[in-house]
């Protein structure tokens, strides 16, 4: 398929809509204002950051590296957030380091907070002397950014081609077959064994790119 068809069918319909936005909507549902616990503040914010990291790499310029999470998220913000909102974020020194890296590596956001349903992306909590990031507002901004991205791509075939090439290169680099962890036989593309792991095998239902989801039809087979 050509780049335009791939962008619509694979990137937006499958990756963005089916995987990212659908999962985020499910997490978003977990909110009960009468309860202090179980509102998924941290998972919702961290999932949005993961999506921003992934897309930020796909749309960034050649100077960015795919493993540069801070650069990728900043690329997402610079390219897709409104200028006003982007400037507000930049006023918080170490925004990505505090909120994304804090959630990913320390569980807590390095002394800052993650809220739900406060109506402002960033706000001050004077009672606890902290800066808080609201997960719901971050999610809403992410959704708006996807609309902005669709418009950018529609008028820029080079961007569409870049996204496709980077995505397919990333998938190829991550291939377990290429790494030798899974060996595929020449007999009807069935998985025969693994070089280093012993796991049960099931028919594919995993959230992973379709070109790498060919697994044995018999769910009882062992690797």
C-alpha cells in the first residue's frame, strides 16, 4: 500500500485509534470523585507520556534519537501543542524529567503531583507545596494534538513517508525473529522453538504491529 493508505489504515486506525486512544479511554473511565484511591492518576498520565514519546520520535527531525525520551516528548509538544500551552509547559523547568521520568522510574513524580479532573494542565497546590499535572487535561491535549497531526500529514507527504519509514525500521529493529529469540520454520510460518525462552504459545490477540503477529494456530503448542 502507498504511504497515504498506510498512514490512514495502519498508523491512525490501528496504532493511534485502536491501541492508544482506546486504551486511554478505558483508563480514563476509572474515576470516582468520592474515592481517594483507585482513580488511575499515575497510569493515565504515564500512558499519555508513552504515546507522546512514540509519536514524537516518528515526527522529530533527524537530530533526535529514538531512545531520547525527553527529546521525543519535547518534539511532540513543540510540533503539536498550541504555542500558548507549549510555553506554559516550558515554564516548568525539567517538565519531562519531573513528570514522565518520575512516574516511570520513581513511581511518584519527584515531589510533584498527578491530579484528575482539575481543569488545568498545570496548577499549584499550596497545601502540599507542589506543582501538579492533571492527567485528564493532558489526555485532552493529546487528543487535540492527534487532530493537528492529521492535518499536518494531509498536507505533507514527506512527513507521512518519514513516519512510515521510522515506524517500520523500529519494528524491524525490535523483531524477536531478527534477534534470534524466536525461530520461524519454513513450514507454513509456524513457530517451532525459541533459543532462550520456554513459554506457552497462543493465537495472536496482542497489541503489536500486524506484520509481526504470526503465531501458531494451535494454542496448546509449546515453544
